[in-house]
């Protein structure tokens, strides 16, 4: 989910989660619910079969914990409390890459506002009985053709817009990547895509348990404070997480779930609004 108003994700009052996706077979809407302890998936649209086939992986059925050995007591507590946590995989690159680029070097509210605007303007209505207002992420060709003034209206400046449009030209190759390592190589060959963006995408596409988000505004500080009581930087975070190599993203997830944070010492970074520039 990309913010509370994500047009591609919804939780309804009955507890069901709705998600849209542009699959290789076309757009689809997925509804996931739990009744009597059993998961039930329903899907609509040309890509419905693809979505249902991929539902176990989306829910983390293919997540592999082998080699993950807890070495810090605070992490052990988090693993006990969240024993059911699994890293899912979507298998779709562009739907993860576009919002990740929008989130580069800005606060979440600013990026999510742009994501909502772009999906409402260029996405298509979700197939099936989806909740009102849900949209399917646009095709790659649509991202390439968005005029500069619409990027501006969404709140995304030229640099991020150009990065997304460039990636859209290579969407077929990106979507065909067979492994997280191959996708990392392809992504980081694109102008405007660095280690942080690649990790954020691979976490979602392949459920990569080692794709730690180096360069994140908060993560290194959270990891450092949770494990040592002191904030640290990215090199310090990587040193602390070295015992978890192969599962550094997983370790980071459990650490964030501990709830331990540095004491706030000032106001939060305020969102900017490029539409006013």
C-alpha cells in the first residue's frame, strides 16, 4: 500500500483486502479475505487467473527462512511476536518501480499524493466489483506519454518524471528479469535509479530478504538505535547487519517492528509541493 488513499489497494470494512495489478494477461482485481482461518482469493478481469496463481507467493508462501539466525535479543523478541511475518512477492516491476521513484528524496505524503493523482488520471478503472475509485496501474506506454505539465500537476519534478519515462521504455526487459540479481543490474543501469530504489523494488517483486534499503532516510538510524542505543549511518547499519547477510531486509523488517525509535528532537520534514513552483 502506498499511503492511505492508494487507488490500487483498499481494505474494506469486512476486513477484506483488495488489490489491482496489470498482469502479463491484462488488468485484474484481487480480493483476499480470511474466513474461519482459511484464506479465500477472488479475482476479476483478463488477468484474474494470473493473480490467483500468484496468490500464494504474494502471501509469502515461497519465503525461505533458511540461514536466518537471530543474534540480538531485541530481534528475538520481535520474531516471537511476529512469527507469522512473511515477505511476499508480486512478480511485477513497473507497479513497484514507479512509486519507488516517486518516493526518492521526498517525504511519503508528497510521493503518495503524486501516485494518487497519476493513477486517477492515467490508470484505468479496476475490473470486477472493486470498491469505488480503485484504479489499475497504467501500461508502460502511458508512463512514456505523460506531458510535463501533468507531472507538474501531480507534484513530481522533471528528474523523477524522466526516470520513470526512461524505465518505461525498458519495461519489457525489466519485467522479464528472472532473478533479483538480474533485476538489480538492469535497474541500476537506468539513469536515476540507485541502490535504494533497486532494493525497494526487489523487496516487492522478488520478496528478496537481503535487499536492504541503503540510503533510506530513517532506516539506518532505527537499526542503529535498536541494536546499540545509538543512531548510525548506512555503513554502520551494514556492519551491524552483516551477521544477517542473506536476510538483511528481513532483519530490518523485524527491527522496525520493535517500535524502538530515536527520541524526536525537532519537527518532522514538511512535504513540499512542486505544483506551487
